C-alpha cells in the first residue's frame, strides 16, 4: 500500500475554529506543536483556527481533549473528514485503509463478524480460542468510523472487548469516493473509549 508523505499517515482531519480571544494564540504554531503528539496527532495553525490531523478516531478524540483542556470554550470543532487523494498517474481515488484487531468473548463472534461484513471489511483471520475470539480485518477508514463505539456497545461495554486499529496505507477506492479539492467528507463519531 502506498503512502506519499508524512501527513498521509494522519488521515483523519478536523477543523478547529477559535473565537477572537483564542485566534491570536492559534497564530503562534509553537504551542500547537507542543500540544501535538506527531505519531498520533498533529495540530497545525490554519487561518484563525487550527486543523487536527489524526491517525485514528481514538487519536482524534485525544487531540480534541488536549485542545479543549488548553482553550476551553474558546474553540469549536468542525466535522471530521477522511483524507483522500487522486493518484496522478491513474487518476484513481486513493483512500486510507485500516487494520482492525478485535479481541472479545467468544459468545460475540457472530455479531462482530456481521458488524464487520456490514462495513464490507476484508477478513484476514478469525482465531477462535477457548473463551475468546480474535478477529483481524482490513477496511477503508470511511467505513471504520464509529466501529469502536459499536463494538463496545455490542459487547455490553464491560471492558471485555479490546479494539486496536491502525493505518495500513492507501489503496484504490473499492467503493465510490466523491473527490473534491479538500478532503472528502466522512462523518466521524469520535466520542468513546479505546484499549489501543
């Protein structure tokens, strides 16, 4: 799978707007660099606000908490979007693909597999153990949004399910992607928890 440059490693994006009091602070990139965790999320100045580039939904939620702790009600968050690009040679939309690893009680196997199939995940391996099931799959980031929350809801959110998710790279879109000059929109529900 292909990754062009470092920002591509942070494929989930979100604009942060600031009111007048915070806009001057956002103008100085130094604080935003200090708040960032480059392997998980980067916060960059953008006009009178900022933009969050995140590696995953969990990383985006973490970045939101950091920004909210620093600026409180002086900031508002826009809709999260998934970064895509058009391959120069083939003129084909390229989309981020995530690797997902789910470890849950065995009794939830069917529901978890149905959940992943409904999101058109490509199953890599299903390892059934005595009391647990470990599922490894790949799916486009736009189809993975909200998955972690659904997994925890499905397993009664009792801490028995463990969810890991990371970027594999970019590949040609399997599903129709609407390309635009800015990243294509994909709504993200980033509230939730992670065992990552």
